[in-house]
C-alpha cells in the first residue's frame, strides 16, 4: 500500500519450523486452514526444527535454500511462515526468495480484511493493518530520497519513509477518533438495554466452532456462516424470547485463535467490550475436534486478556451430529446449575435444552413477589407492564389498590421498595391458582354485566 513489495499471488509454500525454545508450538494443520481461508493455494509444506530462530532469515542457510528450491519448482508467488517474523527478517527473506513473504500475523490480517463488512469492522481491520505496517516501512522507498542538495533537487526536506510514517500516524489518529464514537454508541446501547432490564448473552469460542450457525438457528437470522476460520468479524445483536424468562439479546462475536495478535485484540476492543459486559457467555466448543480442550484453554486466555473471565459461562459442545452415538443432553453441577450442553447447531438437536439452560441461569437473580400498588401510582403500574414483570394482577374492591404478582430482578424490586411499593406478606399472598381464579371471576362478572346492560 505505501511501499514496493514483490507481487503476491495465490500459489503458496507453507513453512513451519519447530523452535525448541518456544513452550507452545503452533499447529501446522490450523495454519493450513488459515492459508485456505485467505484464498491461498498451498502446493508444498516445508518443516524443520531449530533451537533458536536465526536473526537474519529466521531459518538457517540450508533451510533457506530448500525453501528457495520449492519456490522455483512450483513457481510459487507467496511464502507463508507459521511464525511471527521481524520486519528485517521479512525483508531479508523476500530479497533471498524473490517473492512475497508473509508471517502468521500478516496472514490473519489479510483474512480479516477480506471478511470485514461493516464500517466499524473495516475501521478496526485498517487500524490493525496500519499498526502492523508502520514497523515495516524502512528501506521501502530508497530510490525516492528527498533529502538531496543541488539546484532542482531540493524536496520537502524529509524522506519518503518519514512522509509515510507521518501519513500512517495521521490515519491511525483519525481511526481512533472514529472508533471512540463507535465505542460511545455501543455504551449508549448497553445503557439502554440496562434501563430496559434486557439481559445480553454473548457467543464466544474458538474460530470455526459453529457460533454463527448456532446464532442463526436461535434467532432466525441470516448472518454469514461457513466452514472456515474467521467467517464472522462484525458483531451482530438479535432479540430472542426465552421460555419462562422473557426477552434477551444474543450477540455473535469474532472467533478466537491461538496467539491472537495483540494488535487485533486492541483494534477489536470496541467489539469485544460486548463480551465483557454480557450477563452470560455461551462458550461454543467444537465437540468433534480432538483438541477441543486445548482450544477451551486458548479461549479462556483471551477472555482473561479482555477482562471477561469473571462473566458466568455455559459451555455449549456443538457438532454432536459428527460424533457417533452422541445424544443431546444437559449437564449440571453439584448445585443443580447448568454447566454444559451437548447439541448440534446444524440440525437443531438440543436447542430446546440450551434455551432452558439460558433461562435458568439468567433467572438466577430473579425473584417472585406480590406487591401492593396504590391507585395514584398508575404510571408505575404501566412501567411494570411495559417491562414484562407482571404475571398476574387483581384489584382490591375496598381501596382500589392493585395486588400484582411480579417476577423481576432483585435490584428492580429494591428500587420499587424505595419508591414506596409495599410487599404483601407471604401468608397474605394469594397463590398463582387463586390469582388466576380471581381474574377469571372478574372477567365472568364483567361479561354478565355487559350482557345485562
């Protein structure tokens, strides 16, 4: 974009080197999936081992010649490294291999650039790209040096490198300003949902675990879902009605991956804040993947990084249709709370158990009480109906007060008591059956009086 690099194509050589000094090794199979998701056509994979990366080319002289031979044999246009390369290593490798070289972070950024659809998503990807690119400008425009002397040779007094760095810095500031506005809009939306007492449930999980497919099934939405890494980048919110609870908001978010570049976490912080502020996280796991426990740990690391590790979680083991003799089921802990669901988002098996579990966990902070509201508190009565807290109601014929059976959060009940709402004592509270009987009798009396009139 800002400087000259070898032309990039789709025919790619993959390079995976096991470094003994690294405690966690990257997965070569996952790296191949990343390459395919980016649209590359892998034609060969070069593997090897080293105690430490070489400072100049990351690999040794022998391995560098092996990669160069593979590039010539396959006429490859791109070499992808399953590692993070320094700017100098990237430049040296491109000079030696005479083709485009991309590391793991650059590959993920390229996928994000292809997938972003919303204005916010595009801004976030551009920010991450510019931050990654700003350290890779050196020696990109050596032939356009503007610090020269002589008649007709004097320029702006700065090199093209300095001009590029200045332009990138200005653009980064502009993007940060735009994302601050987006963050403010999201915070305003969250405050509105809090005032309306609408709970938010956020889908999280490793990339390609089936979050968008589950989201579409639960909300009847049509968001993009595909069997590829990072199919979803833009956070999507939809309203859903939960059984025995009421309305809630479900949010579909970007998937996580091992060693997610720190720049991406920072760039997507506005989106990830939806996860940190949610009432419940649905941690979607690919049950058909043999390494699913490792992926669970990776997701927990990212949740810790974004400050969402304290949010209550429900594990959703997806894709049971790919397993032999695995039936939908709900697992509970010793206290009887749901902790894990086994289902298939593709077929819908077990989705009823998931909705039941979500309702139970969200309703954990809900209480049922019967309150007495005076006739002059009509606006308060209307507000309770608007929020869906009223389960039943009867009118006291003596003083005209309303006895309302409510199901609502504890915090909302405390606020009602501060407004002077009186709780009916337990021994005075009518049962739900008695309340329904009273309502039926009132309706019958009203019908008879209408007929006589």
